[in-house]
C-alpha cells in the first residue's frame, strides 16, 4: 500500500500522474521552524515527521512524506493562509 502523508491537493495531483494506486492521510506535525534551522533542514525534518506520523497508522505501507517552503532574501516564509498575506509575502 502506498500512502501520501499529505492533504495537499497539489501533491495529490502530482502523485496521481504516475497512475499508481495510493491513499492520502493527514499527518499531524508541528511545522514551526526551529531556531537557526535552514530551509533545507526544515523541509527534510518536516517531510520525515509527516511520514513518521502517518507510518504509525500504516505500519506495513510505503509512506511518502514531503514538504516545501518559500525562501525570499534568505528568510523562510510560512504558509500564507489567505490571499492578503500571500500578497504581502
């Protein structure tokens, strides 16, 4: 069984392009960056945390965890949440 540890419609659409059967599962992970954490370290840690959170529910499955962040001028920007914040970012 293949599990996408994400509720992102964009990640789901990307995986659907492969034509493989899979299910999605919502991971519970704190996405707050750690002090001094680089964007690369952050996405690696979050992808792993999401996969591990879902793996506990699906111990015999192949789990795909992923994450992404926006970096502008060396500063990590979180998910905007709405259009107004996205414009500000």
